[in-house]
C-alpha cells in the first residue's frame, strides 16, 4: 500500500512545502508510556528494523500515511526518562537530536506521556521543548487516568506547554486521527521556556554557541554536559571543550541535579491548575493484591516455575507439529524437484540451498511461540515481577533477574533464547546472558544424547522408579546448567562494565496484554531471524554441503566403483549397495578429508575420523549428527534409534573390541554438551550483539571447554 | 548534596523503612545514582512509602509520586530520609 523506500537525498533539501516530501518524525517518551503502541498504530506492519551504529538497540523506522498527500517516516527512539542518557542505548537519542547534520534529524518529535504519571513524563518534554525542536505531546491513556480519578484540563495544559496536546489511547487507536491532523500542519517550535540557565553558566554557553554556530542556549549547555558522548564531535573540539570546562570549573553532576530539581519545581507549578486527582487509584490496589500472591515467598516461585514449564513445554512440544510440517514440506519440495530435474545445480539447489533454508524456517515456530509468551509477560507487567523475584539469586552469578527467561528457553533452543535477552537493558548483564545461554542443553542435543545413552547406559531401575538412562540424561542437563552459571560467574569477573548498572525501574501495574502488539512482536522477531540469521545459516549450509558432496579429482567415481565392486563380491541388496556408495563417497569427500586430517587432534578424546566428519557436519545443526553417523556407517534410510544403536554397537576397533565404549560415548556426549556447534546460534548472537567478537569468543570458549572436558571424561572412564 | 556525607552512617535511609512505613526524602547520597533517582521523581521533599520486598528481601518496591518503583537495597540505601 505504501512505499517503503525513501531517497535520503530528497530529505536534505531546504524545507520545501511539507506536502511534497517525506517528513521525519521521531517518537520519544518514557518507558511504558505507550510509545510502541503509538508506533504500531502509526506504521502498522510497515516497519523496518535497522541498526544504530555501536549499540544493541534496533533502529525501528516505519512509513506512515499522515494524509493522502503526505507521508512521514517515523523513527522509534529507545524509551528514556531524560535527555541525559544513563545507558549506551539511550545515547542514540542525543546522537540524533543534537546533530543537525544527521540524516535522521527530525522535523518534529512526538513526545508520548502517560496521563496518569504526567509529572514525571513531562520532565523529558520540557527538556525537548527547551531545545526548540517542534514537538507535539501525545497524552496517552487519558481514559485510563480518568477512570482512576485523574482529570487533566487539556486546553490548560496546551496553554502552559505552548505546543499541541493530543489526548489519546494509543492501544485502542483513539486520538490517532487527531494526531495525524496536527502533524500535517507545518509546526513551529513552542515559545515557552521551562528552565532558566543559571547566570554563571552564560560564559560557557556563549563560548560553545560561538564555536559550534549553535542558536540554542540549552543545546549548548548539553554540549558541555555530554561532549564525551557525542559521536559527531571532532577530536580537537572535544579537547577544546575539555579545556574550557576545566577552566570554568563546570561541575556536571551537581548542575544536572539542580536542573532536574528546578524542572520538577516548574512542572509541579504548572500542573497545579491542570491536573485534579479526585480519588485514589484503584488499579494500584488491585495490582498490590495480585502481587501478594504472584510475588509470594512460596506461591510466587511455584507460579513462576509453573509458567516456565508451560513455556518450555510449548517450545518443546507444541512447536514440534509445525516444525515437522516444515521439515516434511521441504523434503517433499526437494523430492519433487529431484524427480523432475537432474544435474549438479539441482543438487546444489535442493540439498544445499533449500535444505539450508529449511534449517532456517524450522526455527520459526519456536521463535514465534517463545515471543508470544515473552510479549504477553512484558505487556501484562509480569516480566517486572520475574526480575523482582529472581534478581538476588541471579546477581550472584553476574546475571540479572531477567536472565531467567533466556536461560530457561535455552533448554528448548538457543536461537529464540538469545533473542529474548533483548529485554535486559544493562549491556554487561545482557552480554553475559547471551554468552552462556547456548551452554544450556537445547533440544537439538537430545537425539545425540539418546542414541549414545541407549548405546552405553544399561536400562536399569533404582527404587523401582528411577531409570538409570533417565538419570544420566538429567545429569547432562544439570551439567549444562552448571556450566552456564559458572561461565557467567567467570565473565562477571573478566568483563568490564561499560556503564553503571542500575536496577531502579518503574514497577508497572498489571494490565491486559495488547494483542496487536503481541502479534507485531511475533512477526518482527520471526522476520528478523529469517532475514538476518538466515543469510549466514544458508551460506554455511551450502559450504558444508559442497564439502560433503565433492571430493578432489575423480575420488567420487573411485569410491562408487569400490562400493559397487564390494556389492558384487558380497552379493548385497540394492539398498545396501546405495548405502555403501554414500558411505564411501562421504569418506572421500572434502569433509572426509578434513575429518581424516582432524584425527590427530581428536584422537586424545577417543574419536576417529568418522566421528570427525560427524563433528564437522554437526556445525550446521547438532541433530545432523545422527544423520551423518547413519550415512558413515551406511545404515541407509531406516534412521531409527534402535538400528543406529545396533550398527554402532557392532562397530569394532583394531583389536576387535567394541568401538563405542562407555568412555568414548560419554566423551562424545560431553563434547556435544559443551561445544558451540550451531551456526544458527552464532548467526543470531552476531545479530543481537552487532559484532563478530561475541560469536567468535563463544565458539572458541565453548569448543575449548568441550575439548578439555571430553578429554577428561575419556580418560576418567577408560 | 554531599555535605551530609560524614554523618551518613547514622542517617535513616529508604532501606531502613518497614513495609507500609512512610518517610520524606532529604537528600541523595550517590551523585551519579542520584541523577537517575531524581529523574525518576525521587526529589528531596517528596514522600516515599516502602511498598513491598521481594521474597528474598532484595529488591524492594517503593511508592513515590503515586507510582511504584523497584530498586535494589544498595540503591535504596542512597536515598536518605528526613528525621
């Protein structure tokens, strides 16, 4: 319906009549002030997620049709309480608002404010107004505030603030039309000033204004406070500011504190005639009563773990139906293509590209389900309670109350789990959580565990109920969890905090989730995964496919000849012959060669080159292990656990003793437990941390740990 | 703000409140954290009420200006109360 591409050069022209160009509008407001709802209302699914340089927040932009002849690009800025950023992510706001040369510099800002918390929400507004940026105040949740007995005299507020004030309810879509009408008029900056810069700061302000050619005093003052964080300043400018502020004895902290107090005093005065509170808040009381159960010493945790179990069950069990469908669909599509076409390009398309694509799409159900839950937890306000209940325990390990959800989700799949760490605001806490989450035993490790446990652990029962195989499986999960929290502890010591960690946050009242927001979250997260991580996964899948399907020279033909000759000699069936051909071809492929050259490295762990190939192909996804093992040991089509088990049991070493001893099998299980063998996870970690450093560190750390632990296990058992 | 530093050990802070007890903010001890608290509305002269404690005692929730904030005990400690 609307065009999503915009030409940046078209935006830089000297303010032509507003109808002919795409205006830039920035959305800014306190956390929980309904900013996302408003963004969703204005742009619908017409959103684009990009990057701000250097930070982990996404840059969400979208096109909104303000009226038939006027489109605007809306940019959603991170929620903040003031223009003095307290976290890295909030700094994108000053980068954008203080640099008039920035391609994103807005023509207008829409400030969202929660009507029931007007006082605190206006702090940010008054700072923006003093910057003289044209602004509109979107007074959100007016009806909710009214039902709580808070009456706001909108015309009076508009008079006091000097800018248009639009009462609305963004979650219900009320007031959006009025907001669009106001936006489409060419707006001027308000004339009201809310903060008087102290006399003694005038020399500093004047000097900065002169040097940088600024028109606004308050902007100049912000240069003085924040010059170290302004990315667009040149080195000599920073040095100059350094000297100036030193000379003038500029005490940033004290001055900021005084400014905030002065602004609150001013806001209190102007609200005296604007806001009337008629009765006490009902919602707060209801929330408090609910909290007595939901954050209760016993029931609180019981309910929380029950919920985690439900989420875990959903990602684990419910997602398996659509996942099987996707799997089957991809297999059928491949079969259809292979039946009708042939040639090496067809194989590349089916076994490389489409299979890789299938490997991406198969995660979508899990991601969608997990984010449905997370969006609901966030929307209802329960997420804040999780943090509240778990913070003390998690903090001991360098984690955060909010790390619980990613860690638990990691038991199903690390990919959505890593994405869910987005809710952790603190950079260090988030990085640690992302780093350790893949150590939790994910569902892709289960096939590996079950095959190997079935192989070496006898099916014995203790006390009638405890199955030994089950106990071993549980032990593996526990080991993964311990590895995760102790690695977190290690990182807590090693990693330097980039910003001071604050826990202080608004404790929201319980609310019904806004289903539209939940839906948009699901779509956005799935899209982000498919497009961003998908590229890497497909690329690596193709590389792995090429490695496993081609060998140097005519080695493949020779492998086939050898297999066919053996078939004739032993009189094998057609199926067995095909299996032999596949096994010998894999052996002589590039993957086989790499597997063989890996042998000296993995020998101390008890592995041979065949396992080496399985380790290599497992990089596409761990569950490939079972498939590769069945190909190498030419098990053929029947890939069920018992045939694989029998085949592996029959495998002998040079002395004729069983090859898969408990030592070897446990070593292999431990290796799979620790090793980072998942391209999808690496790709998503890169996307979430916006750097290759983290996934590479993860790859080295986890694989190194896997090597050492598998080595110890092998020697402990043999 | 920092003038009261010497006598801090004897001062009552938000940390020392009982559940349901109220106090009036006198000053904020940690200049950097103070800025964050000020922005969140913990202005000297404002009334605070300790609303609840987490099951393990830390963090806590307080009510300031009609809304609820949650914060850790070591953060609450920096909000000193008028005696």
